[in-house]
C-alpha cells in the first residue's frame, strides 16, 4: 500500500464536518478502494472553540487558512470556505503554487476564476477539482469530463438549485405564495437567511457557467449568463401551467445555437411528459445531450452535508488513485471562447398572463400589439366573465424572437385596459 | 503530446462500427481531451467483405480475433464479439496475458468471468473496463467505481433492459398484449429474433450482477440472482396497476439485507410517485442509494450504436489519460463474498390477480387460505358482478415473507372456484 494522501481542510462548516465524518466512518473502505489511506492532517476555521460534533484534536490547527498552503505535510488542500474571491482564492492559488492539489466545493470561485485556476494548476502540474461545486452529490462534473467525453454536446441544462426547486414544488403542492414558502424553507434550513443568491438565480448561474465550460470546451463566462430568479412566480401561474400540461422549474440552460453560445437561468414551463419535470423538492438534475450518447439525465440531492461530502471525497479518491483529467475537460490552452448569443435574439415559446378590464375591444388591442411585433399566438384563455371588472387572460405564443416578445409586452403594458405588469414565463422545449 | 493509443477492435457489428465512426468524427477533439490520439490500428470480424458503411482499409485485418492479442502494435483490445465464453473470453485472457488493456461491452462475459478477469488484469498490471456492459451510454460503472466511491451502498437497482422497458411502456400506452408488442419491437429492431435473453430477464441479470459487485465489493455471483421475465405480464395487470397508482417495470435489484445479499430481476409494481416509474421506452435508469450521497438516479439510452460507442470510447479515454481504478472498485483480493439471501425469505408486498367463479363463499375461501399462511390482505377489489360466471379479483398484501405468499397461492390455486393460475406481481417499495 502507498503512503497516505494527507489533506488539509479549510472551512469547518456543514461540508467540512461532513468530509471529516465520512473519512472517519469509511476510512478502511476508502483505503481498500484507493490502495492508500486518505488522512486529514490539518484543519482551519474561524472559531477554534466551537463544538462541531467531530473530534479535531489529532489535526494540526491553523487560524489562518492560507497557512495550509505552506504546510509541507499537506498534499491536498480542501477549500470549503466559500466566496468567489478573498481567502478562498488566495488559499487556492497559494496551494497550487506550492505544488498541492486543490479540491473545492466553491462554485462562485470556479465560475469567476476557474479558467485562471486551470492555467495555474497545469503550470504547477497539480489538479484542481470541484465535483461538489455542481449539483451536490451527483457526479456530473466527472460525467462531463470523463464518462461522456466521447461526445460533442449541443445542450446541457438542469435544475441546479435545490432551494428554488423546493420552493416551486411546495408552492405547487400547497398552492401557497412565494414569500410564505420561502419562510418555511428558511425554517427548515433549505434556504439561507439572505436567500438572494439562491432565489435570484445566481447560485444556479455559477453552476451553469461550470457545466457550459465543461460541455463546450470554452473558458468560463459567468458574465454572459442571462439570469432571472423565481421571486415573481405566483401560484396563479403555477396553476395555469398545470392546466397547460407544464410544471414551472428554475432551469439553467447552456446551448450552442447558430447565434453563439446561449447561457440562461430563468423559470421555465416544462412539459410534464419529460422526466425532469418530476424532479421535486431539494433534488437537482442535470441533462446532457451528446451527439452519440443521446439524452442522459443525472439526479440526486443538490446540497447538504452528506451529498456534498460524498462529492468532495470522490475528488480525493481520484487524487489518491492518481487519476488525472484536464481541469476543464481540455487543457486550458485549448479552451476556445464562443461568442455569447444575445438574449434578445433568443428563440422560444412564451406564456403571458395579463390582468385586464373585461370589456369589448381589449382582446383586439392585445392581439393587435402581438401582430405588430410579429408574435404569433398559439392559445388565448379567458376564464370566467365579469363585465367591467378585472379578469385574468392567459396567452401562449408560438416560437418567436425574445426581442419581439418584449416589444409586444411593452405595447400591451401601455394599454389602458391592462391593469398590471404582464407576467411572462418562457416555455422550454426539452 | 504523447504517442497515440493504438487499439484493435474485435467484432464489427453495430457497436464496433459505432466506435470506428465516433473515433473518426471526433478524432481531433478526443486528442485534445486526452493529450494523445486514439487510433484504430487493427480489426477483426467474421466476414471481411461485408459493407459496414465505414472505411476499414487503413486497419490491419485479422480473420481470427485472437490474433489481436498477439499484435505488438496494439495497446488496447476492444472486445465486441459477445458471448460469455468462447472467442470473447479467449481473446480477453490472451490480451491481458500479453499486457494489453481490455475494453469490452460484454455483460455476459463480465457477469460470468469478471472476478477472474479482474485477478488476471491485476497480475498483468493492465485494465479491464466495461462501461458499455451496463446501461449503454450511461456512465454508471464509473459512477459506482469513482464518482460515488465515498459511499457504502445499501441498495442499487434499475431498469436494465431497454427491450423489456419498451415492451412494458408500449403495452401500457396502447393496451396491447405482450406478443403483439414484442412483434412490433422486433420489427423496429428493439428486440432480437430470439428475444429470450431480453424478455426472460437474463440480460438484466448480467448487468445486475456487475452492479452488485461494484456496489458491495463482492465477487460476481450471477448464479445467485433470482430471475423472472415479463412474458406473463398481461394488459389486465397493467390496467390494475394503473388504478392502484403503479407502473409495471422490469427491475434488477441488489440489496443488502440482514439475511444476506438479495439479487433479483423480476417485474415490479412501482409507485408513479417515484421518478423511475416515468423512465419509458428504450431508456434505462439506475438508482444507487449511498449512505452519504442519498438517492441518485442516472438515466439514458440503454443500447444502440451511439450510446454504446460513447461508453466504449469513455473507457478508451480513461486509458489514454492513464486513469486507473480497480476493475471491480476494490482490488480483486479484497472482494468479499456475501452470503446470498434466499428468495423464499424475501420480504415484500404483493399484488395477486385471480379469476374466480362469482358465487358466495369464494372470497371466504381465498381469505382463509391467506390467513392460514399468515399473509395479511391490504385490499381486495372485485370489479362488477356476474353471478356464477367468471370474474377477476385483485388483492394486494401487506409486507410478507415470499414463502408464505407462495404457500397461500398454492392453496388458493387448489380451490375449485379459482379458474386460472393466480398471477402474482411484487410491489416494490422504492
């Protein structure tokens, strides 16, 4: 048996504790699977005295995580601090410079600095791996980089944020408002006190940037992602979606189009005929469409101590076994930028909900606005009648250009009889 | 860039041609991803003159596949001949002895000889890899061996045969008989002329044996698998299943129980609340339940030229990159046999359909037989009435021991008023 792989863990929150627990519980098994032990030798966190429920006495303690990079006894730095910059990035770069492998769960850091980290890692001859950064315990980074690496991809998409998926599932099941369900999610620990990273789609966008780079061999381009969250989704829309045969999901979608690389995160109406529509609650799912393999889907828990620890340890197992693949699937020097497709050129179908005064001529005005923008209506539903009172009207559009849809909505919003800002949700063909 | 990885392909059926096509179409991309080219240098098949739609002129031709093992120019032998023994096994063992890696899609060979092949490969210091042997293009072998390797597993199961899943999906959608749909599947190329390997569950059992070995670190034990096929499933049962909230799926299930390792392939009633119930047509899906990661599901096309070629090439990419993991997840010497749980000790819920004469006292006799065997009835449904004529009766049982259920069925079958052999389908708690 080879020498143990010696690791230093920076950050002892839920995930760090999970990693320590997993390595302790499955130490013998992992030694058998890897041909060598994986031993924690050093740790760092802000508060040394906090009781975390795991034994830390045997590990060297550092108050400053960056000192892990300088510890000659550490082969691998496991970065679980979080944040795109700051100590996490300093530590990762220092570890690479010191010839240490880096394992991280930090999606923000990879989304913003992944390309530079890949360049640095290649120069130093070490690995930077981040299975835990995308979709929790699901081994999707490995699948993109290795298991499906024989394919060219046209599209990769998924439910990348468990908090949003939990909220949307719960809203549908219990017919409650967003704020009410968010409140519950916070109490259950599925949402942070400040939920904006999750519910505004930023966390999903971080993960999408990583998936897109792996799928298309392009440098990470987080800034190019069109990002919308789920705050404006109402139970009424979820209800109409159900009637039309859809579930509403927050998807991250990256696709090669003839207009360039489209990267977008926003709520989508997804046909209940496709399996991803049935991925509920805190589960994540990623669909990769390869030219030879066809459509593959991977689902599982997207966050939490156990799943994230499972992903971090999978990366450690690879390092212990000496497995090597390029950080982003191809050598950093071979990453090729793909022009970003503008969201205004996006082609898709749309759902629109209006609140209008129920009086003759309103529908003529609305459909005239759509005609002027060259948007073609697929269906128009007005439930019930209440003359001269307000009434909701739902329309679905055939595939059209986003700019045309927005132009039409602007005109519609300006109509006297339209009482509230029109709600638009994209209908996704999957 | 390193020297090309030179491969010899034995067997030029659908999959072999797919591999040649993939390597030709994506040669440059793969060279970038691997840091070296993957080049076909030699091939072997039965008929040299057949037009396969791909250019073979540049490759050395062998009439006898076993000669590939002796070709000093070949680094990797890709075995796509099939069959558990015979030339496939001879070639694989010869290649290993000659210090060549083996990539195979041969589930029968791995199911029967995987442990010996692993021993031989370790001794020779080469790899034997078989991603394509389980669930087509889905990278599930890699997931079990690497991506989820931080976990202990309690259960792994899946839809492992696309032919059966296609037939069951089509029977449900079109309310047709098994024979009728099988006929159609044969015309569409989804079923072989002799369909028994598929519809009798043997192919699924081969794959299950492999998954179980990977999940539980045990030698392959194909002989221990309880195997039933789908020939006896009737549209009536599919209909009742739907009423009760189930779809009928042929599952392969391997689970650690306190009675030992249970390995079984048989039709199951699966609640429509669980995602795998919605995996339809020729798709496969595998669910792995790890102690840290929780429930993960992987789905995709389980067969066909493109998906299988994708899996074969993924194995070649690993070899080209120098990645190494033990053949069966742990070194062969560490594989530990787990006693097989007897099927008669299986604990589960059951669906039973009877055809009985509609007259007073029949239900009393049936329920008495169940009581005598200590089987507890959950529900009993008799649709319609036709006194003194035949009428179907459907029962579901609470969890009980298989031996007790079979004992009760024997007694029920002996009743005068029971007109046909009772039909039993297990209800699976997933």
